[in-house]
C-alpha cells in the first residue's frame, strides 16, 4: 500500500512538471523535416535499420523515439559529453538542422515490439508500475508512461519495444554511474539503477521489449 501511494505521488508530481514544461519545451525544440531526414538517416540504417528497427540487439531501435531526444543525444555524441567512438564519428559531420531532421524522420516510424519472457513479467511489472518504496525506487511508468511511450516535453525517452539486450546494458551502465549531459534529469537513471539487482535489470529489460502502446 505504501509503495502504491508513493508511486501515485511521483506520478502526480511528474504530470505537474510536464504540464509546466510544455510551453517552454515547444519553444525550445526546433521541428525537423522528416522528409529531408529520410535521406540523411540512410547512413544510420546500417546499424539501426532503415526504418529505425535494428535487427542486431546491440544497436538500439530508433523507430518511434521522440525527435528532440534523438537530436539532443546526437549533439551529446558530437560534443563528447556522451562517449561512443562510432557515434561520435557520425555525429561530428552533422549540423544542428541535420540532427533535427534525422530525429523527425525516426519519430515518424513505428517501432516493432518484441515478446517479453513470461517468467520475468511479474517481477518487472511490479517495479515498472509500482516501484519499491522501501528501497527508494520510483515506478518506471512515472516518467516513461504506462505503455513505455515516455514524455518528449521533459526528455524522457520512449522505451516500448526496445531490445532487451540494449536496455539491460544501459541500465547496468547507469548503475555504474553513467550520466549523459548536464540537464537536471541527466543523473536520474543513475540514481534509480543503483538500487537494481542484475535479476531485476534483466527482468525489466525483457518486460520493456514486450511493452506495447504509447
């Protein structure tokens, strides 16, 4: 009961902050040209799939991801704030307009969700929807939504359908202290992931891969 009350409070606070950020966010993120982005994103297809649905689970699916989130992380790769030698090489030659166009293109694509391991669903769903108040873990859906669609207004990414391998790898990186950029929520996941066990990380990652709906 206590965990549910805490989760409800977190969701209420999150909704309020998202509403307050809406006008600012709309003015802060330029809208890219998805049609122009289709051509610019062709080189991305080798790893992420031409439609953003990568077939290799080490590379994240970009289909359906929020445009502003994609462009922001391309900027982080270009500046070196997010380290990845391969992505830095691609991002270095992109202009800000290119980044927004690529983000707009992938945002128009539809993510292909997978299937969660049924043996892990109960453990993962409890954390995703209710968190664990005793350990200070908020419900994942407070930021990423009931269907895993995230919230573009406050830069919370969509997680629905993401490869389990990639999600698990990212959660372990967060647990090790990884944080990308200097925005107020840059270190949020690092703080949450510190409390997760390997078993919980694997369960959540599998659950996300099978999560449908925005």
